[in-house]
C-alpha cells in the first residue's frame, strides 16, 4: 500500500514539473487586417500628416502596431527594394526598373494613392517678390537667371529635390546660390531669418505646425505661381491650397502613394484601406493636403414646429 502511494506521489510531482517546463503561449497578436506588427518606410517630407494617420489608426485598433521609419526618398528606396521592409509611402510610383526588382522576387507592388501635396515656394514676410511663373522657376533652378537670393531646400536626397530636377529638365540643379539644408523645418527657419531667401518646402509643413517651429511659419509667406501653358487659367497666379489643387490651378503638386509588396492581405493592406477610407481621408483634409477622395459631409436638417 505504501509503495502504491509513493508511486502515485512521484507521478503527480513529475506531472507538475512537466507542466512547469511548458513555454507560455505568446501574447503577440497574429498579423491581420487590423492586428500585429509591421515596419513601414515613409518619406520624411510627409511626416506631420503620416504621424497623425498612425496615431488615429493605432488608437482605433489597439492590437495593431505600426513601426514607421522616416527617411529621405533615396534611403527609403534602398530599404524597400533591398531589405525586408515591404511597405513604403512615396511621392511617386516606382520606375519600371524598380518594379522589376520586386516582381523578380514575386513581390509585385500594389498602389494606394491617398493624397496630393503642393510644393510651396516661401519668402520672408518682408519680401515683395511674391509672384513667379513656372518658366521663371525653371530658369532659376538651371542657373539661367541671375539672382542674389539664396534658394534653399530640405535635403539633396529628398523627393523634393527629385521633383525639382524633373521640373527643371536637368539631372543637376545648376544655380550657384542654391543650398541644401537638413529638413523642411530648417528651410522655414532660414527663410524667416533672411529677407533675401527663397525656400522650397512641402505645403503640409506650413499647416498647423508643431510648437518647435510655429514661430518661424508665422514669419514667412507663400509665393503665388502662374503656369503660362495653362489654357484654363492663362496669366493667373495661385497660392497653394486645397482649393487651388482640386481645381488644378496651382501647378506644382505631387501625389502620395502607399506601396504594398507584402504579397498578402495583412496589416499593410489594413493601413492602406484606412488611408483611402473616410477616416483617413478626413485626416488628410485637416492637414491641408488634398485627399484623393473628398469625404462626405452629412448635414442634418431638423424642422421646428410652433405649438399653440
């Protein structure tokens, strides 16, 4: 009898030890449309609005974590095409050569356009040079116009510089007094402190600025631009705004895309759906950029009746 009790006791102890050796089940959420973790590389030119989208998305879906890394366009593309990051936010579509890199790896890119941004020219509030044509901008970038004004932009590897090169029709900007700083914030600060400077920035940096550079935004103004080749608005000048973008009046603009090459329906697809959905588009609208689809506004009409 004693021997039987001993055997039963030993079996119970061994069973308890065996249970103790089991690894705890992972509490990590499984990746899905609105859950899991994902790394996204994003163009740093659009950090203000993307941060807003990220915050609202994660607050709405607590099981989802977005690790968004902000980089210049050149750095972003190196990571997206060569590393394991499979979702990117860019101010253009991929070139055929870039697309081939992904399709050769069985990772075809899927595009979700979600906004348009204006490329804004800014000057000091005390400057009287507040009108310019597209032709004059091209000549200025190509060094064909003599000017004492310093022209400043954010970064030599940025999407903005690529845009300016395409606009000017040259591989290199030839103006002698054109300088690259480190960020859009630095450009705004520089122009606010120099009356003879012209800055080129993304328009979203001028709308609802953070406290660390809001004082500099107050000291600059946007330049009105005219496209001489426009048949709809010949000789007319327009400032960057949502209204001038939606009417195709302001000539300097670029489209924003989320590019997903994960090859599956997961968190990347979920964030893309959020960006192009009504909530994501309202955030774009509030940021000063032009949403790809204008969110509806519901107007409630109530009737009041007089009672005798």
